């Protein structure tokens, strides 16, 4: 049993998080319920920051908000002094509503609309991470129209893709994101943005993957990028003042996962950048930016479900159903993601059976966990699934017209509801009934 952050087994054999009994919270707020362990989020945030500070490197740690965004979450990120990545007008709107300082917001995305770019520029976001030639044209037009200089990073695809325990080096990466370095798109984009006086080209961005457990992918990417910077220095007299290395730092969903600490990832990056800087006499060390999403909130999140029906097929499988599933956690269905779970009110009970946890949607694929050892359970029990903090609520849907769950933050014995559970009324609030006399 792997307990994350402040998760503990209480004297009453219940799972406690943030100094609070999760069973009591489930009874108070209903289930399914997302709980976020704020201390864990704050520890990770300071771990990332400390690694830069101890090395005396200029930095920004930007939370990749797609992992989980809400007003309260953005307030925490602001308090921790982090920056913020948004990829849509909706994420930007939420951040602004949370009072997040726009100059610390970076706007990402491979198909930002004109309206979204206008929104971002009028809000005064810190920079636009430019993804493609279409976007360069839109931004040129807007810079001229607004008579305003726009701070940009160029998103590059260095031809390295990292996956959990390995990385792939591809000549020309098949990716919808960014300018490819291998085929010359990156150089062409740089020339174009440098030639336009309405841009301040702060630097470059690259994001090589997600749930990465080793540092090789990052150091290889740095090596490739800086190899290119040498050409850029010679050909265009350009050297970036910001190098954004993206996110993708892994977390431990199950014992199969072996992530490094924030300090280890960051130190390896800094070391490689410093090594590369030997080739750049007279240039200042660029600011290093990173964009952790999952590693800030993933293992800080736990979902509490109520256990309902069970179906035992002798010699085949024992299904245990919970009152949520793919509507609040699509990752098992989408990525075959694996999770650990406990019975929140029977934490020390003997694990006597192997069961599979089923969601309540009308899909055979709505399975949360296959083959997990649990104690005997009944319909008064609560199942706690750990590590659901990233890409859980943010990918939640109303499939089968199921309401999205509530979200509660916990820390030091205190709790606060930060996202209300949706109601039936919420589900129909955008529905427009037929007018009389039409379609008859
Ligand atoms: C998704 C994403 C991240 C965050 O990835 P995690 O694996 O959650 O850390 C960071 N940067 C970019 C550009 C992304 O698309």
C-alpha cells in the first residue's frame, strides 16, 4: 500500500488525508468526491523552485493548468509564486477570474483562434508560445493592428519523444505541435519572427512527453537544442534568453512507477545546460522554464467513491461497481492507465479477494481498475482511488448525464469545498426546449 503525501491510516482504520477522515468527508460532501492534499502540492512546488534557486539559475515554474484547473487551484498556484500555462480562452478566463497576474501566464496551443489571441493580448499575458506559421501570421496582423510588441517563445519539436522508461529519437517527429527542427521549419520560423519588429523573441519551448521517469530524454533534448542554437548564433546572431523545457515529470501511480524527485529532474537539466554553455562564450545562461502539470497535482488527488453493486462470475471475474467511473476518470479507458485503490473505511482489513472495479456508465470499457486485491466489501464501504489529481476532473464529462463530482481541498485538519457538485439543473442549463409550432 503506497500512501502519498499526508495520507495516513487513522486509529479508526480509516484513510485520513490532510489531517481529516476521508470517510467523514465523503459522508459530508457525497461521492464521488475529489480530495486534494494541499501540502503535497506545495511541497512539490517548492521542490521545483528550490532546485533552481540553489543553482542560482533564473527560472519560471509554470503549472500546466490542463492537469486540473479551477479558481481555487489557480489561487494556490499564485500563492506559491508559480507561473501558469493555459491552452484555451476558457483556461485563461478562469485564471483571470482567480486574479492570477496575467504577466505570469503563458499561452499555449496548436490552434489558438483569433478571438483567443485577442483575449490573451488584451489581458496582457506574459508570452505567447507560438506553435505554427498560421499563428505567426495572425500575431503579425494583431501586432500591427494594436501597434504592440508581442513577447513570444517558439515551440520547437527537437525529434525526441520520451515515454516513461525510454525515449525515441526520430529524425522528423510526427507531431501536431511546434516547428520541427530536423526539417528546417524551426529555422524558417525563427527567421520569420526575427525579421518582424513587432515580436520580442524571448526564446524557445519544447515539451518532449509525459510521465517521464528518467533524465536522459531531457538532457538529449537540451543537447539537440543547443546544437541548433550554435547555428542560430552564427547565422542569425540570435541566442535565446529563455529556454522552456516543458513538463512531463512522472509520478507514482502504482509500485511499477519509479519517478525521480523534482530536484533530480531540475538538477540534471541545469547541469546539461551549463555543459552546453561552454560552446557559447560571452552569452548569459538563459532563464530556464519548466511546466509541471501531473507532478504538481497528480498524486495530491484522491477520489472517494461509494461501493454499490457486485457481480461475481464464478471462475471468471468479480466485478465491484462504484458510483463514478469514466465520467470522472477517463484515463483507464483512454490510456489503459493503472491505479491503486483502498477501502477507505477498512484500511487494515485483510485483502481476501481479487476484484475488478467497474464504473456506472453504459460502456463495457468503463472499468477503473482490473484485478485488484481488496478486503470483503459491501454497499456501505468507500473506495479511495489514489493519484487522481491530474487529468481526472479536467477530463471529466457528463456522459450518461452524470453530474461532475465535487472537489474539496484539505490541509492541516482544514477543508474547503472548491468546486461544487453539479446538479440535475446544471445538466440541462444549456438545453433549449423546442418552440411550439416548429418541427411539427
Ligand atoms: C501537458 C503539457 C505539460 C504538462 O505535462 P505533465 O505531464 O502533466 O507534466 C507541459 N507543457 C505542455 C506544453 C503540455 O502540453
